[in-house]
């Protein structure tokens, strides 16, 4: 699910908290969804400068971006500065999307976004799911960027994380959100895993209904820019392949583990070279394995030269090569990255550290 949709559902949950507090009664998920839609109907356009910081293993990654949105489906995002990526502009007029990488002087054009229709999203089911799995509370009030806001807390209910996690990230996540009293948009939110801060996002200089012109959501391609076109966003998504087919399609030697924990079976492979358009890896290979209650996902990124390992994580070795190991507690997955020549290999899975290293060492 996209960050935008998560935030919108958090706003709907906030209506539950504030409305219940005001009228002295509990609202149903249907009533929350209805009130949420009424709040959203009042917003025709908005803009903000987004400051985002992520934290992991004592390392911080920061990004500053300018965001504009106009109904029904126009948007523009410009990454102003980032510690992990270059300056990228994404613009959509609702039918065509342009993504321009200034550093690489490359633009990718998607002519149709039929697969991403916001109206198809079922807010009601998601709201019901969030209400069942989380305790929602109003913590207080505070000024953020000179604006009055409510502080909303959302914490996992007890015993909700006892089942095995089959996602890529930890499930024991709590969230605090500062919600603007007047315009009902987030001014700030923080995400924690067992009290450890994972992410902070602030929306500064937030403005609504300023009459943003439609022309803001069209992109003029600079001269001498390399252009790559796709008829539909689905054309970018690599198809699921059997392992033998992936080996035939790939221009590189695919590394396959000879050891897997009991119960895991190969699900599918993907071969993707779209990232090369923006100065990324020349080719990315992914291998997916599943058991009845877990997953293992292997990514092999081939570049022109050896890549830098992630800064985060514990330093370990894989067949004599330096590697980085990150283990998320309480239901989260384990991540391991290392270089094999010009190929960076990353394994993510719902297995422990010893098992993921054993899998890695079987890939020689």
C-alpha cells in the first residue's frame, strides 16, 4: 500500500477518535468512512514541503521534497535534496506520468495509469482492519509549524503480533500523528517499532485550495534528454517466470541457493532492467520462495562496478566477503546484503540470522 493511502486511512481513524470524543459514542466503520469522505470533499488542491527522516541501526537517511496535488488525480513531486538519491521530479496530469532524473538527464513516460485508480480502493475494509488491530487514542494538542493540531496515537493491540510475519518489515509498529485542526491534513507523523523511532515525516508550509493551475501538472521535456516510453504502467512490471526461463532471459549468471530451510519452495523469479533507465543497476533479478507461514526473497543487482554496502547493520562475512546483517525484532524479517563481484545480493526473509547466513553461503 502506498504512503498516501496509509495516511488517508490514518486520517479516517482520526475522525473516529475526535468524533467519538465529541459526541460521546462509538462510530461504526461505515460512519467513519462517510465522515472521512466528507472531509476530503472540501479539499480541491494542496501543497507542502515534505521533510522525511528514516532511522535504522543508528543511521539516518533524510529527504526533502515538494509536493502538490489537485483533484481529481493530478500530482507533482520534486525531490529537492536526499542523502540516498538524486534530484527526481515526478509529474502526472491524471493520464500521463513523467519521471525525470536530472542527474542522468533521463525521463520515463507512462501513457496510462489505468491500474492505479484511487476510486477502486476500499477504505471501509481497511478502516475496519485498522480498528480491529490497533488501539486508537487522542493524546493531546500541540502547535506544529504555527498551526494547531491534535495528536493521535495508534498502537497495536496485545497479542496481535503472535502470528508469524510474512511481510518484509516489522509488524509491531506504533504511530503518532499531528492532525491539523482546521483542514484535517497531517502536519507530522512518527512511526516506532517497540519504542525505537523508525521514521519522522513533517509537512511544512501546508496550503489548501489555492487554485493551483492545471499547467503545473504537465512536464516539458528538456532538450537532449533520453526518453523511455511505456503504454501502461503494467508494462514496467516484470512478469513472473520459472527459474529456467529467468536463466535464459537474464544476461547474467543467476545465483541460486542450494540450501533452504525445511518447508520452503520456489515460487517465481523476475528479471528487470528498468532501473538502468535512471542510472541504477543494469539488471535486477529476484527469486521468491514461500513456506506455509514464511517467505524468503532474494534480489541480485548487477552493475558496472561493485556497489557500496548499506551502512546499517551488523558486519558479518559470507564465504569470506564482508556483509551487512539487520534483524528486526518482534515479528520482523531479517536482511542480509553482500557483494559478489559486481553483483550485490540481498536476502530478506522471515528466518533468523543463522539461517539467512547459511542460505547465503550456499549460493556460491
